[in-house]
C-alpha cells in the first residue's frame, strides 16, 4: 500500500467508515445471493407449478434485490429495510422462544430496554435486527399468492398476473434466507471480534466483506455446491425451523474467524474455507427451497382451517 497524506488520508477514512456500514448490511455479495437463488430455482420439483420452474433467470436476478434498496437517494426505503438483513442472536438469548410476530418482538425488546441501564439502546429493534420477521412475512406473501393462483386455476381465470407476483415474492424471500446462512448476519461479531478475545481473532472491520463478497466472487460457483442441495422437505413449523436454521448459523460464527485467522479467505483460499463456504451457501439454498415447497403445499389448505388453529389472533 502506498503512503497517503492529508486529504487523501481523510477521504480514505471516510470511505472506510462508509464501507463499514455497507459491510454490515450486505450479506453475501452479489454473486453469493445470485448463487443461492439459482441453485434453489434449479431444484424446484416437478410437483410445483411449471411457470416457477421456468423462472430461473428472474429468481436469480432477484437474489440481490434488497441490496439495491440501500441508496441514500431513497432514504425512507434504506432506513426502513436495513435491519431486515440481520439479527444479533446474542442480544436475544433471554427471549426464548422468540415471539412469532414483529410487534410482539418490538414490545419485548422495549420492555427489556426499559429495565436495562448499561447500553440500553442495544435492545432497540433496529439494533438487534429483524431477520426472521421479514423472512416469515415474505413467506406469508408467497403462500397467499400461491393460494390465489390455485383459486384462479380452479375458476379457469387468467393466472399471468399472480404468476408475476409469485416469482417476485419467491425471489425476494431468497435474499433474506441467504443472509441467514451467513453466520456473520446472526451475531454481534458481525465485522471484527468484540469483547473478550482469548484466541486473538481479527478486530478489523474487513472480515465480513472478505468472506461473503471477495472470497466467494473469486473462488465459488454454483456447481461447487449444487450437489449438496437435496429435494425439498415440508416444514411443519416454518418459524421454529427458520429460527433453528439461524441458530445453527450463529453456532458457526467462530469458524469464520478461525478460517480468516489462518488466511483461509485470502486469494485462492484454503480447502477448509471452500468446504465451509460451499456448505453455508448450500444451507441457504436448501432452506429457501424448503420454504418455497412448504408455501406451495400449505397454500392448498383453506385459510379458514389454518386460522382456526391460530392463537392470540386479534384484528381491528
Ligand atoms: Zn442482505
């Protein structure tokens, strides 16, 4: 690196500060997000609608879509959606199980914040992150759209418009599911180790982008992990299964740091880095495929039947 002076140094510092923010919310780079969606799309089983199996290009394009919503030129959008990409699970270890609805989660966090004296703002919803909530909300949109598709087919009505909606929801869903397979999107250790550090892991703010963007773009392609993704399974409790998926991701946070410390993500990387990263990408594709499949199957159940089993429901 060349020595830098004066204004160059200041602008470098500003860029670094800006990129610290970017790195927090990205969640796999463009390539990783496209890969996760593409591999899932190519594995859609024949019992699902043919228009969706043919939408591989659209589903792939939509993988990085929410990362296109982060420009300061659309401030309200940027501000509203940034916490959707992560959840710091260590901050909610006291809240088990997590409540199923976004606003119940907010209430629990504000109650916790009110009784906390040290760093109380760490419990603000936007600091903790809302990853499982946005995921379940889009899953719900997809299921509702599949239900509409079934109704229109039964009524011999045109299905083109609802097919477009389904492709959009399915692709959009893929973004957050992929973020959830990236361990650094589930942790306070999202970009440099914080707190006690007996193993001397990096505290620099570069590990997040190095792993999910630079390393993946230079070393991984879809063929490296497509064979790790199996036919989909129906999820009996999508929210609980999704939380378990995030917790599994969180258990692997330290592996990311250990691989980085050994230089595994630098240049062509190490065999360990390759194995770890391909399995994480495959976990993302598998969960996405399972959620698509579950939304499709569950959309055949009349909502009145499903609503009859829902607890604590209320409406205005
Ligand atoms: Zn993201």
